[in-house]
C-alpha cells in the first residue's frame, strides 16, 4: 500500500490517469474540483473498509472531580472500539463499559459530586464531550480510548494521505472519464476495483496484534469488579 502521498501529488496523478495533463484546456482552474473529488473519495474509502493501519489509541489523564471530557479529535467517535482505565494506583488496566444508568448513580451519585476510583462507565454528553462514572477521586488515573483514526482534512497540497494514493487516483480518474463518456472509463474503473480488492485481501492477511481484545482477555479471565456505594463494602 502506497501511503504518505500528498494531496498535490494525487491531483497530478489523477490528471495523468484521466489524460488531463496533456490537454491544454485543463489547467489551474480544474485543481479545486479535483481536490474536492479526491477528498470525497478519500473520505469514502476511509469509511468503507476497516484499514488495519488506522486503528489508534489515545490517553486522557483523569482529573480529580472532573466528570466531563472532550472527545479525542483524531478518533472517529462512531468508531470507538473499546475504553480502558488505569487507576491512580497504577494497579492494572480495567475495561470501562458504555452507558451510565440511574442504578449506577444511585450507587455512586455523580450529581452529589461523590467520587470514587476507578472509572467504570462512560457515555456521550451534549455532542462534543463524554461523561465518566464514577467521578475520579484521585489524580494520575488514565482513560485509554481505542478506535479508528478520523479522516484528515486535506486542505493544503502538502497534506499527506493515509489511504493508498493509487487507489484514490484510479477511482477519481474513472469518475472523470465516465463523465466525459471516455472509452477507457470502464477499464479505469476495473483497475480501481481490482486494486481495492487486492488491498483488502492483503489487509485481511496481516498478522498483527490488535490492542482491542475481548473483555475477558482484557480482564485476564476475570469479570469486572463490582462498584458499590461508599460504606456498603
């Protein structure tokens, strides 16, 4: 997979693949439409397949008394895969489950600023933040979010792509050629489709360690520790 090409390089590749580079009618005035098509195809390919190299994780340092946190900017929220926490005592990583219920709040009431370590649950809060429960009590704890990298903005020609540049240029060139009823439009689309299938087959064969494991594997064969209200142990 050819990664790291710049937006400007892909623009030029599309022009070559679609025959525009040899045509004087195509100049600087076509660059912005090409960039738009490239960005659209890039975003589609980002979402259409689970690319192994785009699985990342980010740490959030938990603050005592802090209930709400901002989403990591470079992980697509809809493609979070798992959340773990490392408590202040650094004992071991534990899974953090999704959803905070009234049963949880009855046990450890965040509305009354009752704090307890470690964090056990999370859920979205008002669009651009998430809530954790219980509210952290000590300092030094972490929340680790595993997920899928968000697509890049691709604004400047120097911005680099993390999806195969040949795949993108072939698909975009096929669109351009089809729009102009070019004879080789189907051939170009066939090349793009073949390359996509090849890249997906290669990705499926990658023998890699995934940071995201089953909950039982994360717990080392143990179930999550029950969280009780203070004074009920």
